[in-house]
C-alpha cells in the first residue's frame, strides 16, 4: 500500500472537445497538508482539469500521477479505492437514502471501507444528530453539501477534490466549511479546490493557480496571486 501522505500531480494534461482545446498542457501538484486552489473565468477549463484528476475524463495527452504511480488510465472508481475522493458541483446524493446511509455508501466505496470512518465523518460535519436519519430528499442545499463532503470523507481519502464546494452556501456555512477543510489539511489530507468565491480561496488556499483558456497563467501563494488579480 502507498504511504498515507501522497501527492496527486498533473503533467502536461491536454484535452480537446472536437477541434476545441479545453486543456492546453496543464501542470499542477496537489500536496499533502496543503490546500491548492484553481480559479479562473467560466470556460477556462477548471472542471475539465478536475475530471481528468478524478478519472471521469481521459486526457488526450499528458499524465496523472498519484505518488510515483501513473494513474492516467485508471477509471474513477479505482482512483476512489486508492484514496482520491471528490464532491460534485451538481450535488449527487441518493435522495431516498438517509443522511447516514449516504455517508456509509462513501465508506464502502473508499480506501478503507471502515464504518467507523463514516461515523467520524458524520460527527465532523455536524450530521450526527437527528438529521442522520432523515432522507436526503428535501434537505436544504447547505445540508446536502455537508452530506456530500461527509460521503467523500467516509472513505478516508488521502486526496480530496472539491468542485465549487461553497456554491449555494450562506456566509456562516462558508465559514464552517472553511474550518473543516483547514482541519483536514492540517491532518495531512491533500486538498484541491475549484472555487469562484475568492474570499474563501484567499482564506484557505496555500497555493493558487489561475487558469485562462486551458492554461495555468499564474501560480503562487494566495496572498500574492489574488492581490495581483485585484490589481492591488
Ligand atoms: P470551467 O469549469 O473553467 O468553467 P470547463 O472545463 O467546464 O470550464 O469548460 C472548458 C471549455 O470546454 C468551455 O469552453 C466549455 O464550453 C468546453 N466544454 C466543456 N465540456 C465540454 C464538452 N463535453 N463538449 C464540448 N465542449 C465542452
Ligand atoms: Mg466548472
């Protein structure tokens, strides 16, 4: 088994949709204990990059590496088993299952298949009260985002990929999310966040990559990259 702390790396990733180049040679490292953020305008290729890392899209060129291992050709479910967990921009919970059942599915699909990890994830996300027995259908967006995150964490991932985790959350929910993500990074998880909320990115990320038209055009510490972006 690979060590608990491991980096996910993209090298020279290229993706074309028909004649259109969506990723034009992207390099990026997602390191243990760090929050790495990808920002950029709509259409920049952020979700395409995310799909290549998660295994839901096969790049036409370049490689994805987990530690020393080339996982470019591994499908998503096999990457989940290796400890790469993700959440979905469009929420993807099972509506007829309860909150706790949804989270246990994540434990079964994950790296360790440890039911205790599901309980820990429920507690970490504040879902261990009466809400654990509620069907997911009809729960508010903020709660469903926490169910998604708990489901991802229930597999004890080493790498956590989050596409727009703050979408649809109110300010106190964003603050609570930031606290959880910071704690995960402090525990050694490698986090990648694709996010529109630049205040959250500035608050959370160690390294920020700015994508434009399929390329990373600027990378660096959050304070420097975002300051430049705002023209400060
Ligand atoms: P972002 O997440 O940064 O908004 P995307 O990765 O979703 O960007 O999209 C990058 C570009 O690729 C956009 O121009 C988008 O229209 C195009 N695109 C995304 N998915 C597809 C697809 N399945 N088929 C054709 N073009 C696509
Ligand atoms: Mg997107």
